[in-house]
C-alpha cells in the first residue's frame, strides 16, 4: 500500500500541451477529467424564427413569378397573340418603370450615374438590334422539340443557380460583385431567350423579344434588390402583388398550371420554412479542445 502511494506521489502530473511528445507515465492519447470541461454544444447554431424565414423566402417566390411572366410572354409571342409593336411598347414600359423605381428608391444618386446607365442601355439596345438578323435564322436547322427541351432545361438551370439574395449586376450600394453561379444563371437565361427568339417570324420580333427577356433577366433582379433595400414592407407588397397578377394570368391560360404554380408558391413560402425550423431541433454541434485552432487575426496584413 505504501508503494502505491509513493508511486502516485512521484508520478508527474499530466499537462495539456499541444506539442512536446509523450509525457512520462501517460499514454499518448491520455486525457484527464478536465478534458470535457471546455466542451460547448450548439455554440454557432443560429436560432431561426418561422416568420423571418417565411419573409426571406418571398424573394424566391417573387422571382419564380417573374420567370413565369416571361414564359407567358414567350408563349403568347410564339402563338402570334403579341405582335412586335405590342412587345416594343412593353419594352418601353419596363424601361420607364425601372428607371422610375430607381429614382424613387434613390439609387440614382447623381445625374452622372443616371447618364451612365442611360448610355450603357443605349449601347446595349443598339448592339442587340444589330445582332437580331443573326439570331433570327440561328436554329432553323434544329427541330422544335429539341428547342423546347433545351429551353426548359436552361430555364430550370437559371432558377436553380440564381442568386436570390442579391442582384445580377452590381448595385451602387452593394459590397460585393455577383457570384460565379449568378453569372452562369444569367448566361443560361440569355441562351434560352436566343432559342425562343430564333423561332419568331421577323427580325423585329426577334429584337423585341430579346430586349424584353434581357430587361427582365438582367435588370429586374437589380430593381427588386433596390426596392428591398429601400423598404422591406414595400418589397413584400410588391411581391404579393406580383404573385397575384401572375396567378391570375396563369389561371386564364390553364387551370392545371394555375394549381401547379399555386402549390409551388405555397411549398416555397410556407412548407419549406416550416421544415427548416423543424429540422433545426435535430441539429447537434459539439465544440471543444479537440477542434482545430482558428486564427484571430488577418494573415494578409
């Protein structure tokens, strides 16, 4: 008994060190009773509110309605319900309403910035008009079934990769540029627009539908981003109004598509946020002394 007591007194105390090799009298993986004292559970788990998540999901439903309206215009144009004059009038209305929103939300902070946007849009419109004769016969040798299949795939890719929290182009108050996936999403929408435009009967038709599509896919996220930054309440009102208009237009086209779109909007804005809140209860994260050390300073300085 005395030998055991003397050995415990002579045995060195275990120390928690990062480097230094094995300590005499202890295994390499030895830990004492203080090892779990620094354990923290769910330290970085963010507690989400159901109403806040539902409000954030409105941006997804809003853009889904925007793409649905573009698809309706495409369908009406291919059916010759909308002629080129109606499309040009629609393009001019979108340009005017977009600039009005930017002025009212004070994103156009100076006349120089306003002139810069007008000049860029002028170059953009002129270039698009010059390219219309090229787009017109572009897919003449491709069957219509292939065109529809590729177009639907590109639109789905556009929706899947779109940045719903930001803008397709960099806003004056934005801190970062659009991401790579956002650029890929924009390119997919442009290619889909070219495929649709190439099936139209005249070059003016091609120019009008391409101008409309690029206005929506390129500038609509920028305008909605400015509205959201200006007033979140106005963003919600605009989104719900857009959903109502889209559902009404789809209902006049096809009742089954109306039910499908309504169910999709409910699923995105209600069911998915509820699922996110429910599965958060099962999130279990453990942090402790076994984690890798994190630098508390910027290594680039």
